[in-house]
């Protein structure tokens, strides 16, 4: 699978170019020290939009993390998007994490559903049900895996580039969330978590759980 861009996410190119250009202009007009805060802002923007390629485990039963971040929930919950009881694993992304979202399993997209909502801190449990979000229901060999992009307190832009009926490959880039957010993953009951609360995880390379055989 060819990665779509080198190192920095295409979503960030306009922001990076604008911040660097502004820094150069202020440096030229007022001197380096006046431009220093803008250079620091440029560095923040660059690190926020980094999007490196990652190794992808090939175990067909492995569910990969769809995002970088920290595990904030592992619990039984009702998956309203696929109408079933499920094991829910939630990943919280702060502003220093990579914000590219990647497919947790191979499969076919049964549904993609967007829901407008609020912008509570994505670290809170109520964010899963009340914040703006976009849900992908993936049929992976007869097993349903739901990945939900959830906006956060600062994140105000959920981007999704796939549609119902498309096929996904594990590790495939399917979207992006700007400036701090959360991704919830709902798995069939009987799936076994391989992470714990507080663990740091990395999109595509960390295995969240094993699907029920």
C-alpha cells in the first residue's frame, strides 16, 4: 500500500505554509526576536500534522489502533451504530499526538454515519454520545468492527475520506481530526483486549484486541 504523502499530512500543508510565511515576513520586517513566537507556532503546527508511515501487523484477528493516543476506556457498551452489545475501547488524542486515522481491520464498509453534536473534552465518557462524531461500521469477514471519530474540546473538524460499500485494508488512512479528539472502537463480544487503561498506543502498529474466533 503506497502511503499518500511524505511524513506531513496533506491536511496540514496550508497551515504549515501560512505559519512559516508569516514567520519569515515578521522576521524580515521586525527582526528575529519579534518573529520567535511565530517560529514556535510553526514548529507546533509542523509536529501536529506529522503523519509517518507505520509497520502493520498481519494477524487476521488483530484489531489495530485507529489512532495515536492513550487508552481511556475498556468496557462493555451498546454499539448504537451497529445495534449490538460490544466491547468498547477508546483512544484519546491530545494535541501532541498524530491525528491521522487508520483502518483497524480489513473489511467492507457497511455504513458511514455522521452525527452533529457538542464539543466536550474528548477525555470524558459523555463525549462518545454527545460530541460531534463520524462512525464507520466495518464488516471484517462477518465480524463487525465500528470505529467512531469523535470531536473534542478544541477539535472542530472531522475529516473522512471513505464511503459505504468501499473496501478497507488494515492500516489504510481513512480520515483526520484536527486539534485533539478521540476514537472509539466497538468489537464483537468475546474479543480479547490486549491493552490496559493508560497505555500509549500508535495507529496501525499497536494491536488493541484480538477478534473472537
